[in-house]
């Protein structure tokens, strides 16, 4: 078996979903390696929740930018969105009361 260093690089995928305008979440950004690491570091600095799921990221990186996720991923992405929504319920922006 040949080892491919690209297989071990970190990857990041950003989704956007607006129930008022979108039929399904869309892939709005995806990167690998150092850029992915930087995206995750910036997200952490801003208090944006990150959920690491290498299998899901692998599937989402196959989707073209600005394309909706396929129905086969609806359930797993819905679980991810539920995780984010739960986190957002307990989150207060700095300076808000």
C-alpha cells in the first residue's frame, strides 16, 4: 500500500443554510492543509463551533462549491445542524445582555 501524504492533511468545509431561501444546505467553502487549519483557527478565535467528522468532510469535499448537498447526506447534515443549533441556544454574543 502506497502512503499518500495528501490523505492525512486536514480538511475544512463550510456549509450555509437559510431555510427561507435554500432547499438544502450548500457547500460555500472547502480547503485542505494549511488553509483548512487557518480556517479552523479563525473559527475557534471567533467562538464558532467546530465539529470534526472526517467521514462527513470527505463526502462534502466531493460537492462542487455553491451546490446543495445531495439527499443521501440530508440525515447526517441535519444531525450536524442540530448540534450547531443546540450550541447557538446557549451562546451569547459579547456585549449582549
